[in-house]
C-alpha cells in the first residue's frame, strides 16, 4: 500500500513539474515521507533547477534530505548542458564574394567648354565665309552652329562605360561598387575592400 501511495505521489509531482525542479520541491518530497529511491527517480526525470551553493545544500540537509539524494542533485546540476557561446563575428568583416558584374553605358556630360570653343571657332569661320557684306550674319550662324557641334563633340568624347560589381559580405550585408575600368574579377571571386577598393583575395 505504501509503495502504491508513493508511486501516486511521484506521478502527481512529476505532472506538476513543468518548471525545473528546485530544492524546495525535494524538501517537500522528503518531508512527505517518500523513499530516497523515489525522490531520486523524480530528480532524474525532471529538469534540474537546483541551488547547489553551500547555503542551498545546508537548506536541503536541514529539510531532511538524505546525503544520497543531495549527491544525486549535485550530479544532475553538473550534467546541465553548457551554455553555448555566441557565434563569433566574421574573421574578416571587409571580405565577401562577388555575386554579379554588370556593364553599363555611361552617357557623356557636357561641361559647356565644348560649346564655348565651338562657338568661337564657328564664329570665326562664319565671319570669313560670310564675306564682306554678310560678316555679321555669318558670324552669328557660325557661332551657333559651332556651339552646338562643340557641345555634341564634348559629350561624345566624355562618353564611355562603367561597371557595377555586386558583393555579398561575410557578415550578410551587400554592396555595389562602381568602376570606370573593367574589373579583373569574376562572379564567385573572393574579394576584400581595402581603402574603398576591391581586391581579389
């Protein structure tokens, strides 16, 4: 009869221990008259939440807990999985992998220098072509035509290509680099940023 009662008490106790088992739980079982074997079985089945400091162990002993049970508590407390250290940051935060390279046509931008130079040259030519009677008209037409032509010539001279290099860094971030010359890189190359410039690792 006593064995049946102990089993019922143990089952009820385990059902109530959704939280980790504490020193007070063990003292309660010991004062309830449960045998050491029963208490140890409950300790092994529960999540340990014991206080194994000197004060905690003294409290267990004063609460009527046997040395065998206290030793099992110490064993269970020491068997808790160690806290996993936080993931280490990337060894090279400026390192990454090239994920794409795109060639882009870059339109030329006029600064006005070409238009001014073209206008001057066009005006001189227009004046000489217009002759004595039409020098003014020739100068105006030549200046306008020369300015337009000079502007377009300057824009064409300044046009070219640029390249976009997409990089995924080891810390998970991404960045796009713009280059005026063809990069000596390929997709999947490992790179490092040094003073804002990509270099192959």
